[in-house]
């Protein structure tokens, strides 16, 4: 009888540990990246910064964009304040074959000076060498300025 109680306690402990591990891994993976849908329906994944993160200069931006978002391996990124006034701009560089139509990873490092507003956005823009406004596309990640 005592052995059965011990086995039952062991099973409950293992189950509770497994449930805890599962919930922690789901929470960690949800914080690892955020997927955004652009106005034209493209899927863009941002690994850093996360929505609501406090950012400091220089900001490193990482994620995955559709291959056609880059032109000659680059596309523009901006940091804007809460009023959408440009704080800084730079270019992201894709890793790998930039002529792919498949999703491709990117990084960008953008130095900036703190604006007057506490809130703002990181804007990831599709490269648009034609200048045709109908093909412009972007996603915005809401952020907060200042050290975390």
C-alpha cells in the first residue's frame, strides 16, 4: 500500500514537472519572435525588438522577411517617435541569397538619439527601387525609448 502511494506521488510530481516545463517553453518561444502581417498580407517575423520593449542606441533589429522585400540584399528600416517623426534610419541586410522568394533572415543596427516622446515605432520597410507607392509595404513594432 505504501509503495502504491509513493508511485502515485512520483507520477503526480513528474506530471506537474512536465506541465511546468511545457508552459515555460511555450512562453519562451512566444517571446522569441513576433509575427506581423503587412498591409499587402506579407508575413514578417521580428525577433528583436519585441513590441513594448525599451530600446537604447544603437538598436539591433533581427527577424525574417519575405525574400522579395530586399533589393540587392538590403531594405530600409526606421525608428520613429510617437508622432511618426523620423528619429533615425538605416538599412537591414539579409543573410543568404537575397534573390530568393522564400523567407530570409536579416539584421540591422541603427544608432539614434532619444526623441522627446517616450513611445515610438521600429518600421521595417519593403525595398521599393521602382518608387511606385502602390508597392510600398511595411510593418511597425511599437517600442518605448530609454534604457530598460
